[in-house]
């Protein structure tokens, strides 16, 4: 009887260790996703084909928080990421949103440059980016007429479906 109990305990420990290794060890992300850049609103029909390149590591904490460390580049966008060669760290919040923000020094002074907000599924095979644009208040994004980059998609309608899927928690909590 003791052997059965010890065997069961060892099996449970091995399964728990295997789960821990799989779940908590950073996962390599190396994606090249064909997508589109588009503007929100029914009176905006322009769609640009883009390629979203994401390379880095995805870290998962014990509490389920995700953090991506690496590079993000968007080829073909009207407003390309000027910091595509700078490494960044994106901490995702409980709604699945992360801010694409670069901290660096220029001429000895600290600088922060933001590109937009990022939503991605767990393996980064589906992504959507709300692109910040310059306006009179600095850089911002609007749900009314803001610019988006989404993939994989080849049309605005497909991109909107993916964006709504990835932003579901964010949109639900925003509308409360």
C-alpha cells in the first residue's frame, strides 16, 4: 500500500513539475504575420497590406501575467514603427492590453516613445495594434476613427473580427 501512495505522490509531483516547466519557462516567439492596416469608422475604406514581425520571448508569471521582451516591426504601414530595431518589454494587463513603449537615451537625456497598444493571443499568432498618431495633444488613439494593424487578415472585415476577439475583455470593461 505504501508503494502505491509513494508512486502516486511522485507521479503528481512529476506532472506538476512538467506543467511548471511548460507554463513558466519563457517561450520563443518568432512570427511573421500578413495583415492589414486600416482606419476605424464606416466612412474609411482604405486598407494597406502589412507584414507584422514579432521576435522575442514571452514570459508568464505565477499569477498569470504575461510579459513580452523583444522586437516588433510592421512593414508596409503608413505609419511604420520608428523604433523597430530597439528591444522593448511589454507587460500585458488583466484585459490583455500591452503598451508598445520604448525607453532610451538621446544625447544623455532619457526619452520615451510610444507606438501604440498591442493585443495578442497566447501564442502571438493573432495580433492587433492600435497605432498612436500625432495630434494637438501629442500621440493618441481613438476608438472612433483610430488606425489599426491586425493580422492574420486580408480585409478590414476579417481584421475587425480578430480585433474584437483579442480586445473582448478590454472592450467589455471599457463599456462598464
